[in-house]
């Protein structure tokens, strides 16, 4: 199976690619499918099954599906506006389906949780549009299969993965095959993957998309170190990244010892800021479990300030920060 880097690294909102981003996309797909039927819809119903039901409140699955029905897509959602729009649905008892059709929505009765898991996948949801007389205008079942990927019942029955199959220039299925291809073609791993990406789109489009992903990563850290208060949930967990940032920037007279011991603290700060943004429903870049938002981001950014010129530069080539007097 071939998969694009842009399918692996997805922009969305936290805290979960499978329980938040996937259900939001399912809601948006359902709303899109109703484009020619909106005038017939008088109500919508959401049924969550299995894991989506068991942990749905904590992962914001309920809000994510409602947000998708409003027409939001994970990669284009502003977290602050999203929270306000979804809160308005609960407060007003009205949902603007696909951003166009207002229908009544009762959070207590139109959104139902079923602890039983469906056979094909534990992350399943049914979406149903009903007419004035209660008849079913349209219904669809979706499975959020991880990493933000969503398949409908038909694709799930075929064993689909949510990824468009294409023929790439340098196919490989294992790391060993990737290394062998790179050695045979005298290419780096990055060059092999970049060549394969051209099966989906021109190289300049891939680069632009990756630059955008990088920008979202940077913005996530910036927002994370400035967001105060408590994280969502009943445990009343305070955000710690802002305080750590203040401690790391409060000493105007750094020395060799403080710089040496603060190096990992800056990496910890990046990870903590992103983890808290993810937990708080912020805008993140996510990937399958081997590259969680909080672990992948700090290994790609280091910022350092020259002690002589005070000029600040940023490097994106190493997991370990270069010698520096301070980071920000």
C-alpha cells in the first residue's frame, strides 16, 4: 500500500485523530452528501458505538460530529470559532446543517451513545437525516479507523483503508526495502519519498503543503506556551507550558551551566505546549500512533540566540538543539 506524507501528517483539532478528527470528517462527509436533499431534512440523529461512545465525551467526539455537520473540516477549523459554534448549537437547540439548513437539535435525544461495538470496527457512528414525517431522508455508517482516516460501510466491506491507491515510482513495503531502494538508486530516503509524492501531485504543491503543516506546528507551540487556565475535563489540570516558558526566559544572565541544563527543558517545553494544545482541543498536526503531536514536533525545531549579536535563528534539522544561549 502506498500512502502520501500528506495523508500521514494531518492538520486538525485535538485531542484524538480517531475520536475527534475522524468523526468530524464523517459529519462533514454526511453534510456534503445531503447537498441536494437539504430542503427535505427536518432533523438529524447521531449514534455513536463502541469506543466512540465509551470515551466520546472525554475526546470531544460529540462536539466533533456536530461540528462536522455544521460543515467544518478538521484541517480548516479554527478551534476558538469551533468551540463557539458548537456551544451555540447546544444553547439554541438548532443546528445549521452544512452551514445552510437550520434544523432542531436536542443534544440529549438526537445524540445517542451505544456501548456495544459493531462488528467491523470499534469506532463506528451512524448519521441519519429525517424528514418532517419521520421518514429517513438519508443515512450512512462511518468507521473512524485511526490517523484521521474514515471509511463508509461500503468501503469497509471491501476492506478499504481510506487511502487512494496509486502507483509510485519507488514502491516499498518495509524499511529494509526502502533502504535497498535508496542505495540502488543512489538517493537519500527523503529523495525517494519526494519522488513518490509526485504520484499524487506536482512537487511544488507537496512542498507548499508541507510548509503549511510546518507553520501549523509552529503556531501550535506558540499558542501552547501562551494559553493559561485549566485543561478540559473534571480533573482540573492546569496548563504548565506557560509557567515553564516564563521560567526559561526569566534569567537575563545565562551561563554555561544553566544553558547546558536548560537544553532539554526547551525540548520539554515544545512537547508540553503541543500536548496541552492537543488535550485542550487546539489546532495540531497529528499522525498515526508512532508520531503523536507532542513527540514529533520538538524533534524538528530548535531556536537559538547568539550571545554576541542577540540574533535569533531557527533550525529544523536536528532533534538536539545546537549550542545556544536561549530559545524562544
